[in-house]
C-alpha cells in the first residue's frame, strides 16, 4: 500500500508550515519519514541540508519531534523526563540545567515540574511534549497534531506557544483542524491520498483553489438592471445567485468576481448612484475550510477520472519531501 | 555508545521506582525461601548424597527462571511500544543497538540483584546452623557463577520476546516457550526415538552440547568449562542481534 506518493516541499528557516489533510491522508507517514523514524522507499529528505536516509543520526540532532497523541512515560516526573530526554539529545549537563529552566518557563510548567506525568491533564501533557520538542533548540520542530483533544482554552495556549517559535525555528505541524492551521501557519500544504494537492499561504490558497471573491448584498431595486451596473464596476463581476423579493421588496444577492482586490467601495458607490436601497453589504472571505474541501474534492476527481488509475508501479515517483 | 549509560541509568531508575519490581522481588523471595525451607526439612529427615545448595540450584533451572526472567524483561519493549514512547526514543540520535543493550543490561542487573538477594538464605543457614556439611563453598560459588553466566542468555531471550510482542502477556508466553525449549526441550528431544537415527548424529551432538542441566552440574562441581562459557556468550550475542533486527523489522512494517 502506498501511503505517501511524490510529495515535494521546502520549508524555509523560521517558517511555520501546516500540513493539512483528512484522516488517513498520509500526514503522519510524511512526518515520520521526515524524522527518519520510517524509511522512504524512494526519494530524498534533507533536514538542514543533511540527507536523512544516509545520515540519520546527524539529521536527528536537528529535529525536535512530537508524535501523534504525544506519548509520554506515565511514571516519571516532568523534570526527570525532560532531563532524560535532554541527555539523549546530547545536551551537556551544565547547558541542560539552564535549558530546562528556560523551557519550563516558556511552557508554563514551573509549577508542575515535580508532578508525575501520568497524573497530568491532557493540556499539561501536551505542553510537556512541546517542551520536550524544543528542549534541544533544534532547527526543525515537527509536531503531529499538537492540539488534538484539547479544550479551546488549552488550544489557545498551545497555539501561542507555537506562534512564539516563529522566526527562531522552522516548525512543521500537521492537523485536520482548519482554523488551527489558518491562525498559526505561514504556509499550508494540503495533502490528500498521499499527494500534495495544494500549497501556499492561506490567502494564496483561497485565490488558487477557489479563484473568486464573493460579495453579499441585501438590496431593493431593479434586479434586471443590476448586471449592467456591475459590469461597469468590474467586467468579471456577475450575480451568482439572487433570491426573490421578500415582503418589503428586498433581495438577497451574491455577487462573484475572479478579481481579488477590494471592490466594495466602487461597487457600493455605483449601487447608491443608481438609487438601489441597501440594507447590508459584505465581502465574504472563503474560509480555509472551503479551500480544503475544494482542494481535496479536486484531488479525488483527478484520481477518479477514467484512465487516471495508472498502476502504482508504472507511475513516475520522483520522491518524497525535500 | 555514548547513550548507552543514559539509557541504562534511566531503565534502572524506572525499574527501581516501580512498585511492581518490589512486589515481584517480595513474592520471588517468599517462594525461594519456602523452597529452601522445604529442602532443609528433607535434609534434616534423612542424609542426602548432595548438598542443599546443589538441589537449590537445580530448582533454579527447573522452576525459578520461568518466573524471574519474564518478570524482569517482559515490560522492556512491549510497554514502550504499546504507549508509543519507542517512537520518541528512536527519533533522538540513539541507535537501536544502544536501546537494546541499555534495556538488556538494566534487566540483567535487576536479575542479578534478585538472585544475589537469595544469598541471604545461605547466610541465615550459616548463621543458625554452623554445619559445614550443609554449606559446600565450591557448590555455592559455582552455582552463583552459573546463575550469572546463564542469566546473560536467559535475560536476552526475555528481551527478545519483549521486542517481538506489543502485548506484555504475549511477550511473557513467548519468553516462557523459548526458555522451556532451551531448558527442557533439549533434554526431551534427545530422548525421542527419532533422534536415535544415525543420520541425525550431528544434531544429537549439538543438542547434547546445549544441555543446560549438564552445564549446571559442571559449574556446581566447581568446573568452569570454557565451552559452556562460549555457549552462553555466543547465545547471548546472537539473541541480542536478533532482537535488534527484530525491532528494526517491526518498525519497518509498522
């Protein structure tokens, strides 16, 4: 079975990249290959220029990794665990002591440093996991679903924590929770069926995948004359849908355009000039959710095309991520 | 090998802070004490040809090994794999070999510690019944050396079983089966009619060489035979290599 196929991406220094995909899309497998925990059947992964497959140990020194569900030993204390992990990450005893304090401070774990991990709440455990990942000051931090199963308040804390790493370390996080990725990440990779189906900043993705901007107007007036008014404002602006007049003669109309820049002001001005009565006017931002659904749907459409089902062995496979 | 001592340190600490280790130690010492008392009863009733230490060590092979080896080893990998911490462990710059050796050494040290504590039984006997006939020094030293040497292989087998199974219970059964094959299987298979075939003579010789009870007899007579040492050392090395390979194969096909 092929879990990840022909995935190719680059993460810049200090950037936070989100890996987004439905369950079983290959997110965890991709991350495991990045960490050197799983070998890829073909392709090259480079962490800070070090090929992971041939120099695994060197590459691992540059990575802080928090796996899915954040497994921690139940019967250790927080500071004992972090100390042990620090030693495994080859941090000298002296430096480890200062690092430990810094990390406990950053993740707000000072109060619970002597508690046993098995008795911590999920949010605290998650913070211990993140503390562990950043302990060795790695260049790359990889986190598999860091906010899964947390309450909104804890999500906020974890999100701030990840945000605070921006600029210092490259962070790759995976999630299927969209607002999560949208808020924290500089760049998003949408992955489905083991392939990258879209990538870019959230704004780029909206443009690329959906390709249009929507305006919502609640107005009364001559609907038949509206298209000509719109065409004068912007040639690609059309009515996508319009409801019939309600009791007071107002219509709900959705206008779309392929142009990305703000058309609100000229549009409003033109409508007012033609004495349309307007109750509300808004530009609706497509959410990342729409983008995600559109992108994954598009990728399934490609897969389902007749003739697109090339046997895996014959498919060219340039290889997983760089 | 720079991580070996970090892992060893951690593993020993984990075994020592764990209540179940102490529980196992108490139960183990209770059972051994019970057996020892029973042996002394037998000796006090009628004269025997061998010293009590000799019988004690025979019981070690036939019985106690099956309790103590799974107890000290079944958790080592199964637990880590079940909880997923093996993944975090192997994404640090440690090699599988270091992990296996660290865990193995920790289990072996605890194994030695538990066995060492049974020396207290002989001390009590010496203290309350200062009868030189009961305490044959050669048998005692040879017996404990044998326990230390054979423990290398037995603990390795336990760690191997633990690396194969995600479930501790399965690890326990696998370890028991392998130990049984090694300790009794060699003897039983030598007794079968099938093994008397002339063509199987090399197999018969090999099995004869692996007679664990025979090794114990030699050791407790004070004979430390390098062939026996060779058997246990190579067996241990082979089992540990298989453990490393098995663990890596398991990761590949996860």
